[in-house]
């Protein structure tokens, strides 16, 4: 009988590098190494660089796959490997300042190590880094090329556009500027960044070199005259080490000024008493334990500093803790946590009223927030009033969207009398007459069945455990 | 098997500036390496002298 051969599902963002590509097959992620990348890949393994980086947890480990019988043959194919899975793929435009900075420093650390093994990174895309909880890991095992004496770093421009430029703008304007990386998925153009930075940024030696002089050099030399021979200066090994050292210092010296978050003091500045907060934590834990099978991935929407994400992580779930407030996400990312929890909570910026869309070529390079789901469980605590009142979203629209995101939903209803809602209703007194518990239950009842419902003792809030109705959404399609 | 060169456009301006920054910063790296090895030698001399003194003791 003839074996059925299925086409591998190419990752939409893995097509630029002719040395290989990523594809999905039967629920697992694989990387094909093409014959054109064979020499560099073999050196990467045999030199011990792979072992060193993977051993230190700086690079995602992989296993060699001898063959996959049910994929079509490909004469370009040299090897197949299966990288260890990343629980949730996040993108630089969803990262907070410190995440982007850590990703930059990881890239430079890997570059230094690669040089000491006789290799060099051929690119420096921020998309080559992912986070496992708080830990940044390099994911592209085809980014390494055998170093040839005198060769420049081809990824230098990309490093400045993907890391130095956005970090500098965040420092000198607002960390929220990092959200504009959505528009610049190939990095921020240095000439534009130079014009956006205040004059005092020139006093920063590193920015003077890597942004201002770099932009001026691009303006002077990047215009190619027809017929002109491509003559490029050689760069000594020592100069290359100097460049990496200069970039490391530049990135290290970029720090955010201390700022107050919009909701950063939420748990200190609320009408929740300590006993009500304890009661709320108990309910959330109880609901998470009720979900069967135990959720592997939980999305905590409006996670703030991750107080409730820690409960889910403590029960063994990997938590994607999102919030619209970039400073709250920064606080969550830099919060002191036990070693176990550190790898279990991934804070990301996500504006639910304008969630990450599918981006890039054919809308397939970067997946939308929803396409990276569904989560096994979604938590939306102290969130509904922001969506329904601040963003004037009707309950049924919220319920419909939440039903796409996860299989279970733990959601808190906050009545109008709550002080947080009174702040939001200021100057809009006669609006939101339909913001009632009855309407909330009716709207969510269309998409979910109620598993449990419990008032939070010591407050007027109610927490629900909903299960999505199978007829409303085909999660396992 | 064919060797791959860059799929990225490194940009002539970026290569020119990285060579200049590299030379300036490379001098610093060289200086630090030199000072580190010089310091190591000095410490080595003293530690040898030190251990020599110990061995002279009866």
C-alpha cells in the first residue's frame, strides 16, 4: 500500500534564510537544514558552539531527526532537527523595555561566544529571541556562519534597527513607543529615529556612534551608483570585538527613568480589603483546580503585576500574563519570584481592544494573538469594566471574543458601585445603563455554560467559572 | 554543496561605520586585555616570590 505523504506546513515567518526553514508537522515544530547551510551547520555542531550555548540555556536545544517518512522528499534537504517546544511565541512589539533589552544582551552574548568558537551571527533579528517565562532564549540555530578574517558583521545594521533604536526611543520618549514595532517589523529606520530623538541623546556616547553617526554613514554611503564596484572595508577581529563591546555598553547604559504605572498600585489602592483579596485568591485557585484536564497554558488577561498568574503557575500551568499597561508588564517581568515561577510566567503587552493582528507578508509572518491560542483556560480578573466602560464594548462582543481565546474562562464581574468603576464613569454619569450583572450573565450565557459562581466575601464582586459551549466555537478543529 | 553568503543587506554605510567604531572601541578592548595580562604577570611574580619565601622557611 502506498504511504500517504502530507505537505509540511511551512512557518509563515521562516522564508528569508535559504539555509533552511521551520515547519510544523503533526503538531510538532521541525527545522529543515538545506544543503546550502550544511557547512556552517556542521561547523556549528562540531566546533562545540551548539553544545556550549544549548548547555547554558542560551539557545533552544534540539534533537536530530533521522527521517520523517510522511513528508515529501526534497533534494535541498540536508538534515531535519526538532527544536524543543516554546510554550508561547511572543513578538518584540509585545515586549516591555527590559525584555527587549535582555533580548539584545543575549544576542550580543551569543555573538561574543560564537566568535570565540570561530563563528559569527549572520543576522541580529529580535525575532530570533523568544522567552520561556522570564528567560530569553535564542531560537535560530541557522544564524551561525563560519567567521572569515576581515569580514564585517552583516547583522550590525539589523541589531541597531531592532534593538538600539527602539530602546533609545523608549528611554527618551516613552516605553509605549515599543508598541510601534508592530509597524516596523523589520526594525526602526535609523534616519527616522535620529530625527525623533531629542538633541540631548547625542550626549550618550553609544547613541552618538550607533544611531547618529550610523545614520549619517548610511545617508552618505548607501546610495549605490550604477556600475560602481562593491568595495567594502575589512574589519579586524579586534575591531569586531570592540564593536560588540561598544554595543554591549550602549545597551547596558540604556535605562528607563522611574515612572508610575497606570494600574501599578492597583492592589495597594483598591476598595478590596486584605480579607477580600485573600478570598479572591482562594476562589481563583479553587476554580483552576476544578478545570479538568489540568490547564497546561493559562492566559491571564489584564494580569497587572502577575499576582493571580502566580496562583496558576504555582499549580503547574504556563501563564501568559498580558496587560495593556507597559509599565505594569515591566513590573511583572522584573518582579522577584522563585526560580520555578520565573520560568512559568511570561508577561507580555496586549491591548485587548486592539490585540496583536497577523502581520508581515501575506499576514502570515507573525500570528495574531488569537491564532496563538486557544489557551486551556483564560483568566479575566478586574478586567470587564475596562472593556465594557473604558472601551464601550458590549458584553456580547466581549463574550464572543473570550470564547475564541480559551476553553475555560475565569472572569470577575464588578458592579457599578465599585470605586474603580466610579473613576471610569466620572463625566459619563448617564451612560452604561445596561452594565448590569443580569445583562453580563445573559451575554456570556450565549457562549458559555456556568460551572461555578461565587461572590468575593468582603466585596460586591462575583467570580465565575465558565466553560465554552462546544457549539459556539470549534477549538479543536 | 554550495556556500551561502549573506541574505541580509548589510548596508555599505553600516559596514563603513562599524569598521570605524570597531577600531576606536577595539583599542579599548586591546588596552583592557593588555592591562589584565600585565596585572596577571605582576600578581604571578609576587605569588612566586611569596611561595619562594615560604619554601625558604626551615
